[in-house]
């Protein structure tokens, strides 16, 4: 199982280094997965790798991967390939978040980085991990997109560049699902609104309120991912869309 760098929902940028990415890594470790995690800095990825190993004794390796830098994306995939001949699940939890509703709320460099990490970064990650996915008998690509990619969804105060990046990510995932199906590779995309983070190492994780009156939780998003990848191979769930409060 490999996990990229980035954010989704209400997380800060950091990929497996924090938020949902970290929660997923911890849970996957408890399920006995062999893990490869990345974040923009090796230190952030290694911190989570150490937490996973201490929590579940899972075998986990850490990598630095900046999705806006093609060389580090290739380096991540090449590094994983030195440890394994296949990847069963690729988690694209990747995109820089950028706040501010006005185009002038961000400088040009931040806009370029946001679009590159969310759009180009996701595409290149799948491209360079595809040989390892094809080597699996049951491969899944999971894309953490955002409700910002949904048509006429204007609720978020994210910068237009973030909307653009997520729309591109969604379009890529849509055509990828169609084109990889003949190979038996499933492409699953989630479009959550902002959701509440939780820490699987905290006792409150197992007791979070998850009623119809509550905002979406990281626990529920995680359950959706596990449900989708746990289905028989004739079941291709393309996307999860969430009702917003």
C-alpha cells in the first residue's frame, strides 16, 4: 500500500504526515498492510512511519515527495519499487490547499504550486506507480478529491486555484476509471466536504459522535475507503459524494 502527499477536506497540507493521511496509515498498519508513506518532507513522513510501527508493528517505509516536483514523484515510485514488486492500493491524498476567494489572495507561485500538486502531481503519481499496480492481482487507486470539484459547489472559501486543481483531479480520475477497468484496476474517488479530523491514537477516536446532525468525520471517510476496496472485484465503485450540512 502506498500513500502520497497532500490534503483533503479540512486537513492542512502534509499528506501522510498529518490529518486523514496519518489516520489512514495507522489504521492500515493495524490491518497488517505493508506501507509506504510520503509527505513533503522526509521528517514528516518518518514521524508517521515510526508511529505506525510502534502502534501495530507494521512494516513501513517513509519517503519525501513533493507533488509539485516531478523528480520527487518519480523518486518516490522508484524507491518503493526497490522494496516491492507490486502495489495493491495507491492512495492519492494529494493537493496543496490554498485559501482565499479572490484571485489576488494568492501570489502566482502559490497558484502554480496548488494546481501542479493537485492536478499534475496526481497524474504523475499514478503514471509512475502504474507498473507496480499492474503487477497486483487486485489493484485499487483511491483519490481523495473534494466537494470543491463538484459542479456548482461554491460552499468552500478555497482559492479558485484549489477548485481548478480538484476539478482537474476529478476529470483525470473519471477517464482513468474507464480506461483501467479492462485491466481489473479500480479507480475510486471520494468528494468529501470539510470534515473533522481525529487521532486514532487518542481514546476519543472510537467514541466520536457520528449522528445525522454531526459534520462528517475522518472515521466515516476512512470507512468509505475500506468499504470500497473490500468489495468483490466485479464491484467498481467509482465515487462517493456526501450530503453537506
